[in-house]
């Protein structure tokens, strides 16, 4: 592969950690709740409203409060709107402390040494996602002009248009491009429909969806992703 394009959230860093810290800060009396499952539920509910948020028909605050309240409801937990707002503020504060998986740092170093073209394609509000990119230090390896965020480019994964936008801007050969991400629907399906290769970063051990689309590779940890780089990236 000549070009390697990455997702950001829960692919390059552990998104569970800021979520967990925020949840335990506000709801420490609920410490027996399976927090990773709660987190995955919140991601599911976030995806359901994401495109309405991108279109401006649902505000970011509505999206953020809905996803934690809906996730908690699945586990029989009733939290108030005001509590959801406070949780979100703490969650955003904790996101400013995120760090890449150590293996990701090594991976980016190796790919740069091999003169691979590196880029990011991420869903979300432009400035918020840029904040994460900067906090993760990704611009050390990935130039600013190779960072694409749905809130700025006007289309979002899994729409193939988002991938084709990147392809055109970077003048990629689709048969030489691979996308790496944790979301089967957004990352794997989106990339494959655009004609790219796709690696599913399935470190949450999600079940394989019932789909006609298959990733080219599945890895279950950052270490596996790093090992894979020695063979096919």
C-alpha cells in the first residue's frame, strides 16, 4: 500500500478512558455498571443521530446528551438532562488529556520511514476533532493538508463521497490506499464501497455484522496492527 488513511476516535487512542473517567466522576455510585458496554452503547446511539447533527437539524448538545441518556436507559439507569450536560463537559475535559496507543506511535514512525503517504479521515465537528489531532500529536507524522474532517469537507463516513474527496485531494490510486478504523459501518463499509482496502481495528471485540462487505484484515489490538505493518503496509 502506498497510502494509509486513519480514523481517529478509538482507533489511534483509547476513547473508553475519557468516557470512563467522566462517568465515574459523576456517577461513582454506579461503579458496578459494565462501563465498556455502556460506552459501546453510547457510540451506537451517537451514530444514530450523527448525520442529523451534521445536517444541523439536531444540535451537538442534543446529540451528546441523548447518547449518554439513551445508553444509560439500556442498562436501567435514569439520569437527568442536567446530569448528562455535566457528564459531557467532563468528558470533553478528559478528551484534552488523550494520548495515542504506544504501538500507534511506533507504527506511524515506521510508515514515515517507508515514505508512505499518511492521512486522517474523521467524522465530527471540525474544531473538536482538530483538538484531538493536536492533543495526540499526529501532525508530527501527518501534514495538516492531509487531515480531513467531515464537518469541514461537507460529507461524512460511511458515504463513499468522503473517501473519494480524500482520494481526489491526495491524488491517491484507490487500489493502493488502505483505511484503518474501528467502526465496521463507517470505516469498513465506507472504505470498501469507495474501492479502498480496509483494516478493521476491532479491539472492542465486536461481533462481525451480517454484511456482504468484508474487511481485508481484522486486528484485535494495536499490537496486531503494528505487527501487520511489517507484512502488508
